[in-house]
C-alpha cells in the first residue's frame, strides 16, 4: 500500500564514548567542549610549633646579653648596698645565729634587688612600651619568655651574691666551707623572686606602679631577711614566713652552724622550689593576659 510521503525518523543512537550527550552540536564552542574540572589546591602546611627548650635557650641568651650591658652598674649598687648593711650590722651583732641571719639575708638581698626589683621594672616598661607585641609576633611560647627572662636575671646575680657572702664571712668570722650551698640557693631563690617580680610588672596597670611594687618587695626582703628573726615582732615574723626569699635565707643561714641540720636545709630549699614553681606559673599566666590586651 502506498501512502503519503515518509516522515523523517529521529536518530536515537547513544552518543559516542567520550562525548557528552548534550551540547555536541556544531554550534558548541571549543572551550565548552574541552573544559575539565579544576584541581583544588591543598592548603599549605603550617610551620611546626616552636619547642619550649630551644625557645627558652634563645630568650635566655638574649636577656643575659642585654642584662650584662644595661644592668652592670645596678649590680654594683646591689652588692655595695648589701656589703654596707653588713658593715653597719657588724657594730650591733657580734656573732652566733644573728650573724648567720645577717650574712645570709644580705647575700640573698642581692638576688632580691635584681630578680624582684629590676625584673618588675623591666616587664612593666615592656608592657607599657608595646614590647609584648614584639614577643607576641614571634613563634615563642609564653613560658619561654618568662622563664628565659627570669633565668637571665637570676644568673646575673651570681657574682654579687658570691662577693657579698665572702665579705660577710670575713666580717663575722664565719666558715667558708659551706658556701657551695649557694649553688642551690641562688637559682631557687632567684626563681621564686623572679617569678614574683615578673608577675608584679605584668599585672601592674602602669610602669610607675610596677617600679613601686618592685621597690616595696625589695624593701620587704631587706627588712625581713637581713634582720635577725628573734628581734622581730610576731606580726612581722608571720610576714617573713610569707616572703619567698625567707626560705633561701634560712637554708643558707643553717649551713653556718657547727653541725648543720641538712634535713632542715633540704626542706627550706624544697619550699623555695615550690614557691618558685607557683610564682613562675603566675607570671606566665600574667604574660598571656597582658599579651592579648
């Protein structure tokens, strides 16, 4: 049977492999046909976090070099001050336990002058002058900044403390054989007083107040550390027990006895170490608090 003209048939064949089902006509642009999905770039890896010990060593060296240049005259002042106090007390105290307290207190006073007084001033000025912003941009843990500065200032007191102890032993005719205990007294008392000084400087709202607090702390170490405890009122004796440097003074003074009580010396040094840990932890917290403001 013959019919009308044949109708065109639609080509329903599947597209060839590798070609899209749509948009393959002659009017499609070459860019659209050859476009490929872009590869997403992986994020750049961050630098490893700075480790505590290398950062601590770097800050310690920098602070020690700075202290040697800027603080040597003040170290002479601290040493002469302590020697002068012993000379004055020589006319009042003859010997015995009172002489032990005077020599030990005057020696530790050098540590208090530098580690407590000067470090409080340093951190107060650092905070007021924007120096904390400089440390905040460095990959240095906050604990490294505090511990490095505290360790540098405590180490800076070694010559003055040794000279004061030697002069005191000669003045009061005390034995020199036990001066080796200063190897433990200086760093432990220095840690306790440095942590306290750093905390005072970082928590003080103004550098003038930080200087005032540092001076008051050094005066307390002078009054409560150098004067024999038997001559202090009961209220001042209680305040003396709260002062971090007291236990370093007591440990050093006990070694001048004919037969030192080494168990009591170790207890005093242990208390001094515990106070040092607490004060340095407080100073680290104060640094973090001041750095983010």
